[in-house]
């Protein structure tokens, strides 16, 4: 695993990067629409100032693209769906699709289905079904019903026979190479029809049933829709409707040997569920014509499909294949490694669901694809945490400071606010004693005029402690050469003298066994997993672009005792899918619509370690990691503080 245990002499700083957004390939002419005329080209978003006003959480539905979509088909009861394939973990790009589909329905008082598009048993696994539902609930949404494309296998098959009888489909025995040639793939080739296209209807019907009954092996026969090979849209070039797969299905077992394709299944399942607005990304823009063609061909209700620009983030990889390689080669801990941008990874890292929704809302929705730098996402998360989590003192790399002019049993109880900006968070008490721990980066062996923290002969303030301390001497470990102990005096002004306020205050944690202080922890500081904005473009590919310093571990960090109360009062904040669940049974989908494996989720987001979030004063924002156990606290850095880029 790519990680290093280190003690850094100075605080880590954010790495700023910039890169031009990659242009999108030119698309064939898209279906006409009445909604807006913006070209579907990628744009790179610039990060706004952190002090930007927080947007109305429903702003993306009140204006722009989604407002226009609703205006095209106003509905008394809006019904949408989120139809993921259960063949991998959702990533940050999916958060936009979830927010749009569930949010659109909620805004207009309607319902949104979670429909698993489970038509490829070769790639589907039960763990993905569970993880998908968990992420939807974590983001604060509740499916109206949980359905499966496979619920409709018989109905889809019956419609396929009906389509054949209408002369709208035929069984094809061409190889993949032959089909590509028919579609004009190759230099100077023209499109032409398959030789099986004009076979008699009854013959195609017999052959289709033979496919179902096991006469053919995979790739020996497929059912193709009889569309228009001369249409300029490749989504009308006799798409495959059914193919043979010799795999056991997780729900239907071995009942079926033929499985419908996405192009055939999607629009019909939308129709079966009375979807009013079928919202998807612009990669399906050309598919709208075939979507509508099939609904018309079999004479079923036709939902309205509209397409929005997808969300891409630069500086990382989102491909299932590439992340699997990182996991398999133990570059990362798993699909939930906090350096990744899967939703399970962002949850483990500590990013609040509300921050992710704010990120999506802030970007807005249009037909343009959007390429976002990781720094933009982190800025939104930082701004969200600033308003919603408490503050504690923490030292990453502690060194003890002995205050020699205080008695051994000296104890002063210091009252600290959990947030100076939000009195409702309350206050807590921490001990101040003869021995305190400060961060190694806050002490220098040799002083200088431009340095304002602790050094021999120089005083520094301890946050909320009445008077400063002045370093008098220090000791070093002969084996390592590092400072092992600092001696200081408590600078109480003599009677009649005016207290001189120090130029700088630093965080600290006292040694007080009676208060169980300090609280020890392992802290993991995460940085970008890759060095460049486009890892795929690196010489040698994305694996050659790995940042060897993407994780730094501080095994001996210390936290003040207020952490115990913060932990007990979690989640921070109590919003979205992390709200306390008073009655899970009352809110749970019925047993008729909930899959057996779904009971394992229990919407149990409350009590999860990553809901314990706080700002480590002068350091970063942190959350507890799932590796935490009895007697061991592990913290992940969620995002850095703005001050990290430069500190005196």
C-alpha cells in the first residue's frame, strides 16, 4: 500500500493546480428541443471566493435548464427515476444524477424510483445493489419504490415478439465485424443493411424463440430492431435488442438465456413506470430518437427524455477499470479509500452529504458538460464545514513543553467555545497544567525576526490561556536529532505592569491524567492521489502519475478532551441522510419493493464514525475513520484550512 509514516517539520500546504478542460468530440446533429440553445461543449469552472453566498438549495430547479424541462411537460404528478447499473460503486459524477432525478421529483411534489438496470448478469454483484441504495439514502433521498429491470423480463420479451410481428425487429447472425461494416465503420465504407433484415417475420419469430430455448450460443444470434440504416443518427442503425448470455441472474436464476439491452429496456421500463421526465446525461442525447422510436413502434406510453451535461472532475480517475487496478495493486485500501472520488470514499473521508449537494447545486444544470478541478470541490466542502462543525485543539506532531515556574499540581480549567460563530454549539472545559503539548512546527531552535511562534527567548500565546509562555531551553534526542522537550515559563505580568499581548497564539493540549488528557490518535493527511490534472495523459498512463506523498500518517497525534463530547453529539451536522433515525420501520420501503439485501443497509448512517467531524484549529478539518476501534482513534483530513498555504 502506498503510504508513509512521517513527521513533517512544517505544516502541509495545499497543492494548487490548473489545467485546460479537454474539448468534447463533435457530436452528430442532436434531436430538436425547445428548451435552450446553449452548445453542449465542455467548460472549465473557476473556483469562487470562499466567502460566496450560499445558494438556495432548490435554485437549480427554479431556473435554467430544469425549469425549462418542466415547462415543456408540466405534470400534476411528476415521476422520475434513477436507473444505475449494479456493476460498480457510484462516484461523484453520479451525485449530480441523484440530485437531479430525486430532487426534481421532490421539488415538484412527485416521486422518484430507484430502478436497478440489472440486464447484464455477467457484471452484477449484490454488494453494488446495497452500496447504491446506501449512497442515495446518505445523500438524503428516499426512493418511492425500488424496482428492477428484471422485474419486467417477461413483459419485455412479449413486446419483443410483438415488435417482430409488426416487422420492427429481426434475428441477425452476423459477426461483430460484419455489423461494424454494415454501419460504415472503416475508411470509405458506406452503410448497408444486414442480409437477414428482410427475412420473413415468421422466420425471425421462430429464430428468436430458438435463441430463448438454447439453440444458439452467445454471439451466434441477436435480435436487432429494424430502424433506419440511412438515418444520420447511429442510434438508428438497427440496434441490438436482445443477446444471448450464459450467466445466472441474481433474481431470475437460469430462467433466461437471452437478455435485453439497455437501448431496448430503458425506454420501455420508463413507460411501464409512467415516468413523466426521463432525465439523463448528454451521452444519451442521440439515443432520444431510438427511445421515442421504440415506444411508438410497440404503441406504449412515451415519456419525455431530456439530457443535461455530465459532471466530470479532473485530477483523478473515475473509471471502474482503473480504480479496480489501483485496488488490486494495493495502491489504495479499497473502493472507499479517502483519496478516491467514489461516493463511498468521499463518505469515509468525511465529506458531508450536504456539502456534495451544495457542490452540485452551485454548479447548476445545463446541457454543457462541466470539468471541475478538485480544488473547487474542496472549497465547497470547506465552506460548508466552516458553518456546521465544532472546533477543537489538536497537535499532529506533539512535543512536550514543561512550564517550569508552575507547580507540579497546577490546574486551571479553560472554557472554550465549540464555535465562536455559533453559540448554540455550546462550550466545554479543558485542563491547563504544568505540561502542555504543542506542534513541532510551532517551535524553532533558532529565532528570527520574521518568526512569531515559540523559540528560545520568545513568547507565544496559547489559545484561550490568560498569559503567554516563553521558551527558555530545549532538549534533543541524540538518536534522531529532533527536539524532544522544551522548557518555558508562564509570563504572568508583575503587579502594576501592563499585559503585553503576544503576536501569535497556537493550539495546545495539556497533560492531565485526571481528565484523560490528551486523547491520542492516528491522523492521516490526504493529498491528491495523482500529480497532474489529467492522469491519463501522463507518459506511461495514469499509474505513472501517482503521487507518492498522497498520504502522510501522524501516528502520535493528540486531541483535547472536548473530542469526547463532539463524538457523543455526532452527527455533525445532523442533515440529509445523517439525520437521526427515530423510526426506521416507519420510513422503510415495503418488503414488496425492498430487495432482501437492502435490509443490511438499515439506513444506518447515524452512529457511523465519519459523522464525527470537527475543525482542528490551525490545522485542517477532520473526521473519524472506519479503522477506529476501542482504544484507537483514527482521523482523516477532510480538507485543509485556507491558512495552510501560508503561515508565519
